[in-house]
């Protein structure tokens, strides 16, 4: 957009001043306009990734500065209006390019301004103009760069919030489902004999509604935070996807995990919960219990789409059998 605006403005000024300018200046002016317009079209048509890999973005900024400086020298115009065109590449580069590239373009703009004024003006006047307009370019570039960095941090924080459950710090259901789908794809494409399969472990708090009713929802939240901590102690996040699916249901997706290891991890989580009650703010010690369902898809199974359903069925089997226990799906998930 900035390139297109710059092309239009240059075309308008060249048309107005064409009769007064020399043939060489007019030719250079229209060449610059054509190049700027071509750059605008290229940016609109080609993918940003492709242009970035080719180094086109920083090249556009530096080429634009060179052409503007050349035009100012040919027209012998060191006026503020002529210097103002040096701001266009900075305005474009600062919010769009990486910090290093944007810094190079801003520095080049200051340098181009210095070349223009010191070649065309008396030394004292050139020093005044360069100090003033150079400072404007530096401040403008710095402010835009800072705004871009702040925006990147905010976008990163929003993306993180979209993936992480705010209460427990575990990833949310969407991330869990994406990981499950990815495991299915990996299993389908892998022919390695070392693939031990994929396991899903579902964890549900026993009598969670009674805890909320008796102690209030803040205590229920404390219980979920506590359980997330116990889960992290027994299952390393580097080896698995730890998730809160919603309510009081937690889930673990463990890739490249044998069935017996998954069952052992599930039992360790249950034992850890039973061994660590929650101490409430009033000193009450609240014993906890969870039911756990485990399902496993062997490495030779090329579809893990039924893995969650199998683990869910095992979880309800544990509930029906009296709660506070681990149930493993009786047949492999295929």
C-alpha cells in the first residue's frame, strides 16, 4: 500500500513539474515511478515468504532510498518536501521487516538525507537540516519498530492464551485434538519397527460436583490446579501432551509409548493423587481420588482415531468398578 501511494504521489509531482524539468530528470522520474509501481504489484501478487527468502523487502527499501536520493540530486532539490520522500521507505520498513533489516533501511535513509543536504546546501544550513530531519527519521523508525515489537509480543501472548488453559496451565482440548490427529498421521506414515505406539490417558476427579457443592467453586479450582501439578510430577511435559479437556477431565497423550508403560504411568498418577491431599485455606485436609482410563494403539495400527473413545470407555469402566482406580481398554484401539 505504501509503495502504491508513493508511486501515485511521484507520478503527480512529475506530471506537474514535467515542463520545467529536464529530459534526464523526467526520464529518471518515470523510471522510478515504474519501479515503485512494479514493487507494489509484486508485493500484492507474490507470497511474503517467497519475497522474504529472496531478500526483496530490504532491497526495495534500499533501492527506493537510492532512487529518491538520486532524484533529489538531479533536481538539486534539498527542500523539506524532497527530504520527506525519504520517510516513505522507513514508514514501510519499520513495521514490516525484521528489526535488523528495518534498522539498516532507517540508517540508510539518514545517510541519504545527509548526502543530499551536504552536497546541495551550505555547510551550516546542511548541518541544521540534517540534524532536524535525521532525528525525525530516527525517531519515526524507532517508534514504529517498538510498536511492531509490542504488537508481536501481544500476538504471541494471545496465541499462547488460545492454546493454554488459564487455570491449570495445561494445553486445552484443541491442542490435544491436534496432537492426537498428528499422532494418527505420524503412525500412518511411519514404518519404523521401533515405534511403540500411542497412548491416551484420561483422568476424571471422583465426586468433583460434591467438592464444589461442599466447599465452593474456588476450592474446586484449587483441586484442579493441584491435580495438574501432580500430573506434571509423574509425566514429563517433554514426553507427552498434558491437557485439560474441560471441567474436571484431564488428558495425557503419550507418543512412542508401550502399552505397559502407559498403564504404569497411569497408576503412578493415581497413587500420587491418593498420597497427596489438598490442604485448604482453613486448614481442612481434603483427600482426593481420581478414576483413570487408558487406551493404547500399537505402532502397527495405522489409525488412532478411536483412541480417545477407547480411553473414555475405560474411564467409565473405572467409575463403574468403584472409582479410585485405573482401567485399561481391553482391546487395542484401531
